[in-house]
C-alpha cells in the first residue's frame, strides 16, 4: 500500500461531513505538502472525529503548531 493509499484510508471517518472535508483536502492540497506538512496532517488524523470536524469547521482553534495546516484544511 502506498503512502497516499494509507492516508486516503485514514481519511475515511465515521462522519460524512468529515469524510467530505478530508477527501477534498486530499485531492486538492495533499500533493503540494512537504514532508513536515504531511507529518502534521498525519498527526491531525489521530484526532477523534468530532474534534477534527470542529477544527475543520472553525468551531475551535487549533494548537499553534497546527494553525497553518488547519487553515489549509478549511480552505480546501
């Protein structure tokens, strides 16, 4: 399984809204990320579904190290 396939699989979540946000991000932005960006995105995928959806929807603010990545996620 390639890295992209692994990340695509991890983007499949229990919430349809989150699936849509993550899939859109994966298609539009993931390929342009550097190694550090991909690592941060991978860390974000460790978050529980509801917490990650709240970050993506702007209902809460991310930790400082995730701000740029969450901004990309929100813009996708």
